[in-house]
């Protein structure tokens, strides 16, 4: 009876409309191209687009209104950060399209999401997720941490389309969403391209029902999700195990996904690794991977400055950016030691 009621509630959820003419509006496209090009003006594809900006925007505007987008050209490359990932980068014109859509759709997604999910959201992000995880470790004695196996490649197109249909209305918009979703497949009927703005928001929204499923369970005291990295807290071990069992069934049967085998069920006092930080009730540390990343970037910008490739003010900006990524952690003493041991600038100053 409860499941039937939930399905009826979901179908009655207010659906919102976005018109293609609003996506294709000139001021919206100008904002979208600015966002898509931010920090990338030196790239050939961006420079080429800007060279004939009005022509390209007029073409994109027409193609949006006549259902000729997305163009669906992806450039695949591999990164290791820290694990191997295959990125599928959309063409610059498609990236402008994605921003034009999300300028209007992001607030609708935002109104749908639970408060305790932190990825791809204004006013949220890694730092606040880490802070909330620490607060929950302080308040509740047991936690369960799970990840989704091959999350982006496993997102089911049919279920995603159903979820979008529940939230949005208008045949033209839903047809545009369907073309974007179907422009990429990792296997038949599955997959979102890592590296696409629409993929990030679709993937984040895809697990919103799973968040709500957990939060309405009486044994779940608190919950945090950052994309597919999910933690919840319970008052005892047996409750944590019971919730894990039913949640795994929900993920398998409803979300059409699988949990990774590396499930963690432990006392909160033992701490948890989350978003690159080692979090305990009383302290937050950098993981070794985060330390290596910090050192690599700091040394990289130091070398650029020593070679005369960047000015001192740009070196300071780079330092500030690298430092900001460590801020949730109490890392000052480690950073001071690391500067002494692994910095040519420190050697020159104290030689």
C-alpha cells in the first residue's frame, strides 16, 4: 500500500515547462556561450566559435527550434584522477547547448533534490559535504558507505526518461532531453558521457528517489550523497545492516544499478574517507592522494614562475586555488613540512 501511495504521489508531482524558444533566446545563448568558454578561450574550438560568434549562435538558435541538436560529436580521452576514467567531451556547440538548457532547468532540478545531496548544486559542494559528514559522525554511532558500480556507464535511459517526464512537461523539451540522452551509449540503452554538463545534472537527479527512499526509513538518522558516493547513519549495527539490505534491493530493482562490493559498515569513531578527505568526529585530514595532488600542483606552478611563464601575481592566484582545495582539512602543519621538503622556492629562500 505504501509503495502504491508513493507512486501516486510521484505522478501527481508538479511538472514544469521550459519552452524551446526560451532555451534559444539570444540572451540565454550569450550567457551559455560565456559559461561554456570560461577559462577555455585559448582552445582552438572555442576560438573558432568566437571568431564567427553571431553566425554560430544564429545557427544554434535555429537548430534548437528545428530539433537538429544535439550534434552528438564526442571526443574521447582518458584521465587518471586517481582511477582511470574515459571522458567523452561534447563539441563546443553542444556544450553551449547544454549550458543554455541548464540555465533554465537547473533551478527545477534544485527544487526537486533533498537537502543532503551536495554535487552539482549552487551553495553546496565538496566542502559543505565534508562538514556535514563530520557533524553526522559526531552525532550518530554507526554509518554505512556505498558507491555505485560504474555509475555513469550504468544509468538506464528508460528510467532516466521516466524521471525527466515526472519533473518536466512539453513534448518539444522532452524530445530534446531524449535526443541528448540517446546521443551516447556505453551499452544498449545505458550510459551517460562523463564530462558533459547535462550528464552531471541527469546523474545527480537519477538518484534523488534513492535519497528519499533512505530518508523516509525510520532507522536512518542522517544521510549525505555526493553524486554516487552515499553514506547514511543509524543508531546500531543491526539497523545499519537491515537498511543496507533493503537499499541494495532498491538500487538493483528500481534504479537498475549495482552497488560496489566495497561496502563500509563501521562505527563513526573509526572515521570515513569521503571526497578526498579522511574525516573523523574530531578532525579532518587530507588523504595521501589529496596530498600528492596538492604537492604536484604547487610544484607545477612554482616551475612555471621560475621559468618566467607566469607572473608573481598569477603564482599567488594559483597558490590560493590549490590551497582552497585543502580547506576542509586541518593541514597547516603538513603543508609547512611539505613546503620545506618539496619546494625549490623554499630551498632558494633558505639556501
